[in-house]
C-alpha cells in the first residue's frame, strides 16, 4: 500500500536531485526541493522527465526552497520522513549544517554521493538517525530549463541493513516505476567500489569512442 503521506525532501537538488524529486512528484509523493535560485527559476513551470527509452512525463509544479534563511524554511520544517542528500561529496560538510532544521528523530537520510566514505560525515553529525547510502548509476542532463533526461540504464540502489530491511523494501516497492527504476542491496560496499572502477574508465571510454560494454570486453582498454 502506497504511503503518499510521507514527506520527502531533496536537499541540494542538481541534475540527479531534480530527476529524483521530479519522479517522486510524478508518482504522487509529497516532495520539496532545496536548490539554488537559478534552479528554482528553471522549475517555475514544473519538471519534465524524459529517458533514453522514450518515456516522457511531466508535472506542472513542484515545491522549491532556494533561500535557507527566509520564511519558506519555517513553513517547511514539518516532519520530514525521508531526506535525499544529493549534494556533491565536496558539499557534505556544509550540507550537514544546513539541513539540520529538517532532520527529526525519525528522519531517514539517504546519501546519494558517488565514491565511498562521505556518509561517515553524515552519520557523525546525526548519530541517532538511520543513514543509508544510495548509488545512482545513470547520467542525467538538463536538455532545457526544467527538462531532465536520463541518458543511460540502471536502477537507483538503496542500501539495506538488517534494521532497515522492511522500511527499504517498502520504499522500493512504492517507488519502482519506469520513470525511476529502483532496487536495494545488502552489498553496498561492493557496488560502490564497482561503480568507482567503472567511473575511472570514463576518460578511456571517451578516447575509445565505443560503447562501454564493448570497451570492457577488450582487455587492452
């Protein structure tokens, strides 16, 4: 049974954050985006999501917060059930301070950073909250203001621990869709290392100018 009443917050909405936030909105979830003024302006007419398979979905409006000091923050500090932290690794230190007004005792924090180790900063700042890692395998580009295109395959993968298994499974079941492929894993360390190794091949792939799969099948590359 879908829990529409859960409140989601995308903190640090760039390309990935806007795509995830837009997908949540399209799926009927309550979601707000914390983003820069320029991004908020681009989302003034809503969000349009497209992908490499030809899917195309839109939402006419989405809640955005672009100033952490104004009254919007005060109005939005109601209970946040799930906070998606989508800033880059270099922005984690500042983010854990800025997102404090939204983090309540039962807020689940999902860290969507590439690489390994940045979640430790979040766990240290919020030791009493559940903090889980998320791997986003696909790339997203902004085709035009407010339109975000998923250009490659793969499922958003949420870490599943013994004490979060039920909650994560329920979340995955609620969000799984063609516009937001999503799954979970108990082996996040291995997955993140594999993603890192794949990312390190990006420059080689650009020079090779062939599909990644074809490149990886040739040992010389």
